[in-house]
C-alpha cells in the first residue's frame, strides 16, 4: 500500500452554500459612510457593485446559497485537492502531520477565481458588461480577466506599476483573456493624475490602483468595481476553501491543531480559516489560526486598528481594520499580493477577538521555505504563499523540538510559475530583507481620517 497523499472530493461535493463568519462573531463593526459617518446601507454600495453583492456585503446570515451557474464553473477546478505533505514532513524530520490545501490548480493559478467568478456572474445578471479593478502581483487581475472571458464582460485592470514592470507575463495572461491592463498610477483617472503630479516616478500601491478602479466605476454607470481581497463578500465566496478542507480532514480522519494562511487583504486566510473558526465558535472545536504577513508590510502585527479608507484617494467606505494608513507605500518587495495597507475587517475583527494570531515574516526566509517546499513536494509556490509555508515549517520544527505530533494545515494559495524572476533574485543572493519604514508608517498613520465616531 502506498501512503495516501491526496484527499479528493467529487464534483457533487462542491459546497452548496458560502459560509459567513459575520453570523458567528459577537459584534462585527459596520462599514461607515465617509461623508456622514453613518453605517453603510445597500444603496451606498450600488454605484460600485450589484445589489445582490451589496446585500452579501452587509449580511449576517450564516449561509448563502451558491448559484448553480457559479458551482458549474467552480467544477472546472473545484473541489481543490488537499495534500498530505509527507515528503516535507520527512525533510523536516518532524512528528507533525502537515497538510496543504492547494488553490494553484485554478486556471489563473490561485484562489482568486473563487470570488471573481461569483462577482462576474452577479454583475452579468444585473446587466453590467464592464468591470474595473486593481491588481498587485497580477493574480487577482488574471482571475477577474478569466471571469470576464467566461461571462463576456470587458475588464479593465489597474496594475501596481512596480508589478506591471516586474511581471510582464501576468499582464499578457490578462490580455490573453481579453482584458485591458494599465500601469497604476495612470493618467486615465483624476486619482492617478494627482499622484503623478506630486511624484512622477511613483511605483504605485494597491490603495492607489483601487482608487483608480473605483473612480472609473463611479463615473460610468455602465461600469462596476470588483474587489479581490478585502470586502466581506470576497471572504464569503472564498469560504469554499475551508469548507472543502473540513470535509477532506474528515477523509484523513484528522483535524488541524493549527491552520496557517498568508494574509494580504485577508481573503485566502479568511477563506481557509473561517469555516474552522465557525466550528470553533459554534461547536467548541479548538483550532489555532495564524495569519502570516510580510515584515515589510506588517498590517496585522504593527498597524493600528481604526476606521480607514480601503483606497488612497478616499472613495471607498470606511472600514474598521488594522491599517498602516491609506497612503502607506511599502518597499517594493516581491510578494506583490501582500502589499496592501489594510486588512479585511472580518480578519481584523477575528484578531481583535483573539480568534486568530498574526506573525510577520521576512521575505528571504519565506523564499528559502518556498524552495524547501518545492524541492520536497514539487510545487513552486507563489511568493505570497511562501509566507504561510515559512510559518508552517516553523511550527513543524517546534513540534520536532517538543516531540509533539500536531496536525498543521496551511493554505497553498497559488503557484509561482510567473514569479520565477523573484526566485532567481533569491537564488543569486540579490534579494534583501527590507524592513517596514518607520517614518513612512508614522507619516501615513498621521493621515487617518478624522470624523465623528472614528
Ligand atoms: C497567491 C496569492 N496568495 C495570497 C494573496 C493575498 O491576498 P489575500 O490576502 O486576499 O488572499 C495573493 C494576492 O494577490 C495571491 O496572489
């Protein structure tokens, strides 16, 4: 008998509902209207997103049905496999049992299509044929471009300039799917022009690219905005990951002591971990959840918990979240998808309620962990995902020191096939650890919006 490696579910086991952690949290903080400071209502969101998504954004229902056409497209790559990392366990000589849920088998190469498909579906149903969005590393932009191709929707992607130049193949993937990709800040929007007037060499940030995409949606009734990471409805859609993982853990006759996910805006972490947190809150099933974030953009470990804008220009609703300040520009480290100044409010809420922990990790250690993983398991992980691998390996080594055979599950949120130049930088010793710039953080935090109730 060979040792079992993959835990697979059938297509009929793709979840039928999404899971909403907001139903099980004691008191999630509302989104606030930036003008009045009053809690956001559905009508405040409909200039950007269709009414169904606006309702999901504000919902406290525990389960929301997944439309059949969305499940049908999910079946192109879902249920995603869960692997037992036996070769990694042996390489680390650890008594820990390590599992990973692999989202890199989606057509775009990450977890992001789980929400891109759902958002494109609802927009198409609402008669919208144009979507605007931002992207950092290009994973989200590729995923929305894929969804646009599937639902015949024109997609415009504002890609953070530093990534646009570092990752030409991500841009080409978006164009192959039929999208238009623009380096941000761009001259196409007020927000972009204002930033360029101040700093013509600005390398961009997710906050700036988000402002550009939201401005396009706001100024054109035929165009909507689609967010890939932070909004509640995005985390809702990603909950298929954790729900499948719970079923796969049952197949393995095991249950995680520790769940690890990398956190940029929070959707991969939330998607994997929230169904486990729901089981903890409702059924008392103990689990330790760790968010792995980059030391160069340490939102959860060093940010301030406050109301702030999701974008740099201040177009979005105000979100109660851990933030480094909406004008914060992190150093140009390679995990472009983790360069966001804020965090999903539901993830921030979970941290505030001690339901999760957060650890900041340095990029050279993450790439080293990614290489250890690739050489043991064969999959080259996305730079973002290496943050989760680094934390999972640390925990596995602690198990070795303490002689405790814990069960560790981590999210392998994407593959790194478009990121080999970053691996090259690591392999040739050119990669440096850039610390978070204290002065930059203090400057950006001094700029938090002041308003009644903030
Ligand atoms: C592979 C991968 N993992 C994780 C992330 C981080 O985003 P989030 O925190 O929304 O999952 C990204 C973002 O682009 C990504 O591409």
